[in-house]
C-alpha cells in the first residue's frame, strides 16, 4: 500500500470513544462516519440486535433487526478503530481507492459461543457482518437482516433479464427481490441495499430480499462446514445523487484483497463477438456464421483496430465427452487460434455447463491448452460454491471469466479475484431476441450496475439492418429495437466492465469508423477516475471517465430526448483541450432514423459548458485530450 494510517482503540463498554459510545442505560453502541454525517446506532434487544441509521440528521432506516444465532446473548466487549488507507485495484473505475471508515466490533456470547458483529461507517455508506471466533462449534445459523425504510420511500429492483421494477412502495413490491435494491426518499436522497464479499462467506448463498407486511428483509439459513462463520457484508450505500451509487467505493473496499500473486496476465479490454452477427451478409456478399472464415474476418478487424479480444459464443462444438470437445465440422479451431495468436488478438471461448461431462477440473486447463485467454461460462445460475470454484480454477489456468445468464453477482470479486472480468447480471442487449428500450437501458445502468461490472453487449451500428430482421438472432419483433448509433457508442462507456463486448459485424463498424473511434480509443478497465455527471431513472444519464489526461464522456436519453449541460469543471486550469463530438443530428430518431450522426472537432477549456443535445432515444459522446 502506498499510504496507510491506522488507529486502533480497545475500550471498556462504559467509555466514551472517538467515533461513538456505549450507553449503559439503554445498551446502545453508536458508530459515526469520519465526517460525522452518518450515524449507525446498535441497540441490544432480547435475543437480537437492532440498528438505526441517520444521515445528515435524517432517519433513513428505522429500528431493524440483525441477527445470526438465536437465543439469549450477552455483550462481552466493544472495541473501535479508525482506518484510512489506499490500495490499487488491478483494473477498475479508479486507479487508486481510498478506504476510510470508523469501525466498531461488538463481541457477544451465545451459550458459550463467541461471535463478533463488525460495523463500519463510511462517509457514503455503512456495512456489517458477523464473524465467529476461531474453533467454535456453531453447526447451524440463520443470518437475518431487516431494512425498515421510511414509509415515503420508493424502491427500484432488478428483475432477472428484464426491465427493473420501480418506483414502487415496499408493500407493493414482489415477494422476492434480487439485489441490488435502490431506494429513493421523498427528499431526493438515495440508498442502495446489497451485499459484498460473498467470496469470504463460504457457507452462504447469494442474498435475496423478501417482503412481508411492508418490511424488506434478507434471511439465509446456513449449516457450517467447520463450525466457524463469516457472513457476507450487508451494505447500505448513501448518496445525494442516484448516479453516484454506481461509482460508490464502499462495496469494493469491503471485499477481500487480491488473492492472486501474479496478475500480469489479467488485461481488461474490448472484444468483438460473433453471436449476434450470424446471418449478416457483408457488402461483398459474404455471410457470417459459425465457421473458420467468419472468425478470421473478426480477427483481422480486431487486429487492425486495436481490439484486444474476439469472443466465440455457443454452438462452436457439437459434442462434449470426458477429455474431448468436438468442434463443428465447419470450424478449424486450431487454425483460428494460431491466426489470432499471430495477429495479437486474444480468444475467449464459450462453454455451456449443462454439457458438463467434461468437468471443471479439466475444463480450464483444456481451454488454456487451446490457447484461449478467457472463458464465457453459461448457465450456472445462482450456484455460489460452483461459481466461486469456477473463478478460482479459471485463475489457476490464467483465464479471464465472463459469466452468462444472470449469475451470482459476487459484488467486489473483481478486487479479490480480478480475472472475474464481467458478468451478464442484466438484460444484455437483445437477450432472448428481446430488444430493450432506451428507458430500460437507463434503469439498468442506474440499478443493476450498482453491484459491479456488467456485460450488456452494447454498441450495434447496423441498427436498420438488425431491426429489419436481417440477422439470425435479431429481435423477434421487427421494429422493436429503439436506439441511435450515437447512443450505442455512449452505452459502451456508461456501462462499466472489464470486458466491453461489442456485438456487431466488422463491416458495420468499418462503415462508420469515424464514430467507432469513440469505442476504439477507450482504455477499457484502465480508468483513473469515473464520475456520473447526470442521472435520472427513465430519462437520461451521463458518465465521464478519465485515463491519464484524456476524458471520455457518454450520455444517453429516453424516447423523449434530452438536453444536458455538461460542465467541464473536471479539466485542468490553464490548459487547452482538443475535443471530438460524436452526436445525433437534427434528423436522428431512435425509431425512424437511427443511423444519422455527425462527428466534429473543436477546442475546450476548464469551465466551458457543453450542451449535449440528444434525439429521442439518442446519445452524445465526447473524447477530450490535451
């Protein structure tokens, strides 16, 4: 670590502490954030602990239970500390992370079993987890955490591979809800409820929320393997602006540190993808499919334009047996692999775990022997032990891993095992051949993305052809794909991922190389700084990311269109910058004229305000450099 400042204090229960205090009269422990605006109050009940959360003087979470072991307990001791340190992720939205919090550890006795509740208060969130002391004999437990929101709260939540729900009152929500949940208060403040570091909680399943009589809660029953327990962190993020939830550092700071000694082979980047191109007929008459010649074309374009990877999706093989995967008779994978190697393009290869005869222990080594740089793993669903094991085994074989079909979110795993490069924890573009709307995209970018990197497959340029049904896997309903090419380019920046998967044909990008420049120039995953400049669910979103002294800004609008003021106050004083705009035109429309765009250049300086004018369903992009 470059810098670390750590203060630790162990105290008796009756002592007033730097960050909080223990009130002997009402059995209350208080831990406050470093800036003093966030206060987490822990109260001792009969057989549970209860917590209350206030933020800037406002109650944002009323008395809510948190428990692990049932029955009577006694508080043995309370200790507190302040931590202020920095660490560097292998890749991410920031090149340096500051981890600054006040922590309280409440040690308890349950019939002789010792258990610690660890509570952390950040300036922008709180978190708590239970950890048992070593050599315990805890066989079973129920990890429950309630979230009693103010009555005027509205919530948004993910719904698998479909549009997120909300805004709804808790009592009107579905009975079971996947994380993350985004909460909007009547006064305009926002929270997100999720978990972090499931990796370290080996006995636990992924958290889902349940609703009962207007109360939101999570409950996990667990049988321990060795009698010791570490739970995932339960996390509440706090932000004035909804977009800031997406770049909030708390979930990553809570995750276990990097477990890999050698990370030199982990390289984030962009990838071409074959799945949505099948059936596309290029201008020279060539038809794309699952075959050697198609894949060589992808590799040629990737090499020519600095695209790091090419992803080969499903149906490249016809049979799976122990020790052998048989490719399609139209595909010579060895030729494709050698060609990609010669061109400096990494290959990522799909595998469907439903064809599990090969076995994971051999699968990842086999993929490494094939010369692959990564695996896209399909259909593991919410199997936590399997997913954790797959990430670890792929790392052992030096493979990036991208999970398909709404997998375990594993928030924070990109810190712990940074080969976990992305995942489809969303409605990826045209999943099930369903097209999604501009409003759906904005919802997912502000809700699903809170839990971590997403593989959403944005960046189509042949919108007219796709929407006319000229692809084998285009939308089922003709005319249902509403977007503009400027919006498609912007989406590749707005959705954070260690692997940006662009789904169109090489020729579609060749035809618009001036616009493709915005995608091509992005240093994916190597960002020094990320900001969400504007965000309103169902209306618009604008994101800015910096690499060295270059800034990339992407904005999108709903079908109502939008005009956003982009203040360039993030630029350095006294410098002139060159800027390239990639924009909708006056004639652009997501339904009737999706491919109209313009590219222009100018100069800007700190303090300038750019009006990002976006067509219905449109977008706006800027590349700014000294």
